[in-house]
């Protein structure tokens, strides 16, 4: 079985795992155990990574290198799991 986390591109897995471990370990555990997220879980990922992104803005509200990585990781998650492919809880 390929889990939600396993299905992400290798370059983004570490940042997603690190941020979810810090911000929502229950969500991380669920995404490491199931093949597809729910709509609610997708929203939780958006919230967690979006909050982390806003913490990594530099002068002129430009993202730092870490901010760009977080933004790209969120983009990869949403590309892999678009809302229209997910079911609600």
C-alpha cells in the first residue's frame, strides 16, 4: 500500500512530515496509514502548511528559501490530491 505521505514527491516528503509532526501529529499519523486523504484532512494540511509558510516570509513579504520549499510542498500535495478527487468525512 502506498500511503498519502509516500505518494508525495521525495523532495517534499521531509518538509511535510516535519511540519505535520510539529503542528498536527494525529494528522501525520493518519496520512502515514491511509492511501488517500479526506477533504477535511486536505484542509488541515492546507492550514498547517499555510501557517508555516506565513512564518517564513522575509522583507517585502517575499518567501524565504524555507517558505518557497513549504509552498512547493503544499503545491505538490494539492496537485497529487485535488479536492475534486477526495470524499468528505
